[in-house]
């Protein structure tokens, strides 16, 4: 990019309930490893560099961080890195976590949580982050099945004051409707990106906009590469990147943000230079013609069940 404003505020703001965040945020998943996040090949990043990246993100105006207790490698925990780097936390910092999946101490994946197990997962996040409550908790789903028992359990914890706001992850439109009948939903996290979208992604994106719910795409940079972060770029995307003197990742982020004012970005990295490039993408505005070219790439795919 030939010129840009290096601040997360350049992308604008959105409200998660009563919390205002800059639309350019940060995802903590990649802080804990160089390899795939959900494989057994977890080589930890340097701890001091991860702490430095988090602190630099906040310096650049990032006030929305996405994390989870199950983001960890043999020697690193994303939540604990956040706690070390940013505690005591800035007043405007919003930390969103996820529950549903679970991992044992050695990293092995456990069965998805039952309603009565969600309290323990919420408390685990609270303990690791060093807080007395969680700003936003997203219920991660693993299929198009009823959410009422699980979401209802989280709604009870919200009533107790352990959770401020609730969201959903990896869901279908009917699951959003079902959850909203139980408690307010402030955000939805689904897979969405250039050339890599769930079959119902446009319906979810549109529904969130109509309801004033934040839509938070994951894998927005990686695309088909997902956890590995490796993707063979489309020539049309490379053409736009070259014309804008931007990286393909920056173009992907800009395209995502321009899907609507309710769309938030949570790109993750353990590299300080990549962090600054991601934040800078919040100031990139693509033309209608560029947006149309990128939107036409790829086909919608099946649901993500990771």
C-alpha cells in the first residue's frame, strides 16, 4: 500500500452490545505455534516476541482480541500470553473467548462439551486471563443441531455475571434464531473469505447485518489454507494486490471488511511486521470493480466443522 494510516481505528468501529471496538482486531490462535493450530505439529513461537506482538497490537489501536483456552501448544497458552502481555488490561480492551471444544493437558481433543461442562470451560478462561468475568463468550458449534441446551447454559452464566455478552461460532441461520430466543447474540463467527465461503455464508452475513449482530469471519486471510495459513493465490487477487501495492493478505482483509459495516476482522500472527501490515489493511478501500472481481472467485463450500 503506497499510503495508509497505521491504526486499527482506520477500519471504523462497531458495538458488541454495550462495548465499542475497532473493526480491525486480533486473533490469538497463531501466537502459540508456527505449525497448524489443530495438529500435533505445534512448534511454539518465542514467548517474548508473542508478548511484544500483543503489546504492539494495543499500541496500534486494537481493542478486540479473539482467543480461547484451547489455543495452546506444549509450551504456550494464548490466554496466558494475553494475561502476561496486557494485564492489567486497558479499560477499552474487549477479549472474546470460545467454548465448546475441549483439550486435555497434553493437547488431545476431548468430546465436545455438554451443557453442564460449559461452566468449567468459562471458569478456565477467566482463570487464565486473570479476570473476574468474560467480555464475550462465543459458543462454538459442530453441526447444524439445536443450540438451546448449550446456549441456555451460557445464558445462565451471563445472568450470574460471569459473562457480559454472548456470541456464536460456526452456525447456521436457524441456530442464530434459536439462540436469540434465549438471550441476545452480539456476534457470529463463521468461515468466510475470498474464494472460501460456506454455502450459507451470505445468508448468515445478511441476517447479522439486519439484526445488528457483528459478523466475524475466521480464516479470512488463510482461505483454503485454513490453520496452515498456506494458500495458492488467485491471479485476479494478485492483480488487485499489485495494482494497490498491497499484499494478498491485505486485499483479503479489505474485501472482508467491505462486506458490511458490521463485519469485524481478527487476523492473527506472531510476526510484528505481519501485524502492522494487517492493521494497515483497515485503511485500504477497494473499488466496486475490484470487489466484484474478488467476490466472483471460488465457489461456496460445505460447512466448517473444525
